[in-house]
């Protein structure tokens, strides 16, 4: 499980875009986006995907992961 600080996630549309970025990716088990904290808590299988790959997917949608 990793907590990602995502800059710019401040509305439900932004959260939906992060969901789109990560939804359906093999290896992601659970995704919890918390708008008030601007974080995403991602549970994933490290044999199928890693933090760097997750970060790249989120950044591809225009968000910065800190």
C-alpha cells in the first residue's frame, strides 16, 4: 500500500480522472482518493506494478505526484 500526494486534486472531477488513470490497471487492488487531503491510497500487487508505474499513470493525466 502506498499513499500518493497528488497536487491539483481538489474536486470530484479530478478524483474521477485519477480513478480513470488507475482504474482497470492490472495489479491495482484498491484505490481510495481523499479530496480533503489531496491523497490517493493505493493498494497494489508489487509483482504486477510498482509505485513508479502508478505515479507515471497519474502524471499522464496531468497531475503531479509529490
